[in-house]
C-alpha cells in the first residue's frame, strides 16, 4: 500500500509504502515523517533574539555548504559517483538553508561559498570539517533554543549533518 508522508522539518512530501529511514530532502530522521494530516509548518513560530541570531548563523553555514558542494559537484564528471554525492549534499544543505530562511521570514540570499579543493580527497576532508563544525554549532544552538520547533529543527539538522560526515568518512575509506 502506498502512503503520503510529509516531513515535519522541511514540509516536503514523500510517497511510498513505508516512510524511509531519513527524509530524502532534508535528512531528518524517520520519526519526523508523518501522515499528511499531521503536518504543521515548523517555521511558523516566533523566535527570541538568541534563536534569531543562531538561525542567521545557520543560514551562513548552510549558504557556504550549499555553494561549495554544488561547485564540487560541477567540477566532477557528470553522473560520476562524486558528482552525484556532492549534488545530493548540495540539495540537502539547500533544503536546510530554505527552512532556516523561512524561520526568519526572509528570502534566500545569493549562494556564495568556498571553492573546491585540489582533489576529491581534499574535498571529502573539507566536507568532514564543514559537517563536524555544523554539528558542533547546531548542538550549541539546540542548547540555546527555548522554542520546541527550533529544537526539533536542530535535532534533525544534527542527525543529517552527522550522516554527511559519515558518508565523507566512508568515501575516504575510514
């Protein structure tokens, strides 16, 4: 039987027999995939000043990651494993960026980020660094948060970013 699920974090729909282990759009864990009737826009909430500051920093981190991963993807042979990996990383990070912008009721800024490194191995190492840094920041932002919607957002981001770190390590043979 096919069901319609909606991610509580990003709001994207998924059609399938069962909910996947992670949201295919933002990487949120399975427990955030709910029936369409249970969906409520996470970002339609009031933020305190600390949450606004943290959300702006989230936007800055996600802007860099999105642009960087897209540039790495574009630098690789089309349809190669590396091209696909970095294309998906860019899509997921862009989803995070869009959600953070919705929390702040703002348009997505122009994508700007660092340039690819000298080799795919260096790009994978940089990916691990970016994702590790994001996890550390998002854990701090989670502690700062008072709003339950903001807390749920950062829990999901931590999960997704740890997964990105893991896949980069796996690709490096670690």
